[in-house]
């Protein structure tokens, strides 16, 4: 139930809801993706009728989205996500990412996204909450202030 409330909040905001991406036809984040999948992401996608080995691979630590010809498995020819309403948590949070350094682990904005400078503080916080939830589901201990 908590996850649904967070998703509904994101629908009302500017960048995390994908409106900018659709408006400008941007799918840069869907190219050569290395998106980590949670167990609930995998379960949700399998329920749509996809087979795990079609859309994901295990890198020895995490399950990740598979690419076909450098494009996310779910990216259609017209640049839209075929499972957008059911997309992985990491995709929901993007361009918010976890940034690790020797000194800290924190949430930040991926400057690879052409619209990264347009994210607001609320979106950053909400994206961070989604990522913390994702990593906790995977058994990772992420503490972000």
C-alpha cells in the first residue's frame, strides 16, 4: 500500500513522471541501461507474461534489465516503455540515483539525464525514498540523511 501512495505522488510531479521525456521524445536513460531490479519488480513483470531470462540477467550480485541492441528490453521502436505503468523502481526514481564514494553514500541526480537540472527537491526526496526501498528489498543497508 505504501508503494502505491508514493507512485501516485510521483504522477503529479514534473520530472519523475516522465512528462518531460515524452514531451521531448527522450529515452536516453533507456539506452545501455544497467538498471537494478528488485524482487517485486521481477515478480510484477513476470505477472505481465514476460519470462525472466527475456528481460533480465544476473550479474553475480543483482538482477538487471537486459538490453537488446543497446536498448532496454522494454523500449519500443517509438521510444516508449512497453511496461511504463509497471516499470522497475529504479526507472520510477530516475534521474535520482545512489552515489557512492569513499566518504559517503547519498542520493543525487544523474547528470546523464538531459533534464537533470530541472528536478526539484521534492522529486529528489521522493526518488531517494524509492531507491532506499529498492535496496532494502535486496537486503542492502542504505542509510541516507
